[in-house]
C-alpha cells in the first residue's frame, strides 16, 4: 500500500473509506479504499467514525498470524474499536440514542472499526462522557476491556491485593495499572527504561525496568500476574506468585508443567469480549478523572500502514489512533 490515500478510487458517498486487508502480508498488504456502508438493524446504530484505534491484533491479523482468518474472509475491514457520532439507527435503537450523539464502542470480530461508517450493536456501544475526546474514547475500546476482564473477571483482583503487570506502558497495560490502583491494589509494573516515569505517573507503586534486571529477583508473593508479553516472561512469572496466586495472560500462557510443583493457577488464554456495561464503568472512571487514555500518536486513516508500523515497531507509550474526517 502507499501511505497516501487512495481517495481517488471513488467519490461515491454510499461507500465508506476503510482500512482493508485483501491479502495477508502485514502493513504492506493494507489498502485504504471505499467499501459499502452497512445498514443498522434492530437495536444497532450506524456510527460516523471520527477515530479508531490500532491494536496489535490488527497487525497480527494482517500478517496472517492470530487469530487465524481464512482467505475466504478477505477482503476484510480491520479494527476493533471506534468513537464517533450516531448517523442512523435500527428500528429499536431510538430508545437508546439520538442522531448525532457521541458514542464509543469495542466491536465484535465479525466487523471492522477502521472505516468511516461502522455498525455497532447495543451490547458494544455507550455514550462518550463529557470532556472525553474522540481519540481517547476510541483508544479505550479493546484495550480497556482486555485490562478490565483480565484483572477482574479472569484474575479476581481485589482491594488490598498485589498485582504484577508486564508490559505496563502499552495500550492494555497503561489502563490496567490505573484500574488496579482504582480497585485499591498494590501495583508492580514492568516497562522499558524510557517508560518508567510514565508508568509511575499512572499510579504504579513500583516500576521495574525489565531490561536492567530480572523482575523475579525483585518481586515475590504477588496475588496476580497480568502478563501482556508471554513466552519466557510468563514462565518466569510463576515463581513470583504466592501459593494459590494466579497468572492471567492475554497471549499464550505457560503450560502447567512450568509450575515446578507449586500451588499456583494459570488461567486459560482469554479473548476480551465487547461488554457495554463494563465499558460504561470505564467511561465513568474517565469522566471522573480517575482513568485517562494516553494517545501516543495519531495518524490520518489514509496513513494506516504507517500507523500499523508504529504500533508494531515504534514502542508507543499508550495508544495509536487513526483519525477520520
Ligand atoms: N487476548 C486478548 O483479548 C487481547 C486483547 C488485547 C491485546 N492482546 C495482546 O496483549 C499484548 C499487549 O497488547 P497491547 O495493546 O498492550 O500492546 P502494546 O501497546 O504493544 O504494549 C506492549 C508493551 O510491552 C512492552 N514490552 C515489550 N517487551 C516487554 C517485556 N519483556 N517486559 C515488559 N514489557 C515489555 C512494550 O514496550 P517496549 O517494547 O518499549 O519495551 C509495550 O509498552 C499484545 O500481544 C496483544 O496482541 C490480547
């Protein structure tokens, strides 16, 4: 793909400029082209998208890695989360919203969010609170649901417990740190040296530069490890859990034989699900100033390939967000 827009393809206003994957091959395989505008049904809304974030899963899908997508599903619009205004409604959606309302959503894997017009289901979208802009709202979607569900639904984190969060400066991690602090937990976090101050500013009690030393020499007896890294990091984390503690991974968790006979739990790999009720709780925390989404960098949708490269290789602190007119 060229990083410049292919806006000349069509001026058809019944089609939506979208980030499209037509063949596997990473950022080079993306194109920005016009796709048909979907129609909202029943309690769905059609959103005129103003911002959509980039998540690692987007470049993983574009590379043909995870989750595996069949060639028969291509061409595919990418993206999991968005913010914008209500453009049209299904027959029952007027109970919830009005034309022009500002909404944010984490949408299901059956659609893509990086498009000018996207259908969101009632279980996926909420109103954007006052004082929260479109890029922040878009950045909250998948990342916040992953952090929330990982910490609380999978990990059972509670007031007074200690959590170790690996990858704390990234999209999911920077929100997980804030959610855990809000819950009243003690937070130990790992990050690169350049992000130590950033993660501390989010409220982490202890931040470990993971390249400067082994975290397991500095941490022990934690109730929960939220592992956003996987591999060796996940395996080494089992040693820092207290007896009965639990490791939750957003990637591939270690196998049971890595427990070395210790009484610790490893949660099965989980996939964050859209949950408007939980997204509403996150929005309340944002509105109250208890949680902020850090947008590291924005790109126009026409530069989607550059945004994908930045997400994969640029070590952003927080979220990468695409902007739409
Ligand atoms: N299962 C699900 O539903 C789900 C949902 C969302 C995300 N995920 C996955 O969860 C992972 C994290 O997502 P994300 O959006 O937060 O990614 P991200 O924004 O790329 O953040 C990852 C962070 O980890 C840091 N890092 C890299 N290696 C590290 C290490 N060994 N120890 C500690 N920190 C390290 C990175 O910074 P430096 O490279 O500068 O150190 C970066 O700040 C991704 O693999 C993603 O695909 C899964």
